[in-house]
C-alpha cells in the first residue's frame, strides 16, 4: 500500500509536465485526452483562478508503472 502512495508522486509529476508540454501546443494527445482544467478562487480575499492541463489515463498509467517499480524494489 505504501508503494502505491510513493508511486503517485512520480505519476503526478510526469502527468503534469507531459500534459503541460503537449497541452500548451494545442494537442489533445489522442487516447490520452489532455484537457484544460480551471480552478476558480471563490474566496472573498482572492479572486484568482488557476488552470493546468491534465490527463487521467496518463495519470493512471504512470502511477501504475511507478507503483510496479517501487513494489519490485521492496
């Protein structure tokens, strides 16, 4: 179970960087379905919003790969 949580860190980083590069060039990534996610700040103190590119299939695949590598290292 610990290997799964350890595997999520490289999975998140790989997905964020890869989707940021491909998504900013206007690519959907085919099967990866890279899309832009908006997070709006609804606070009274900040009206800022953030957006980033993300792909759930890539996140699942990269987390599974990192999980398998960490599991083999145990």
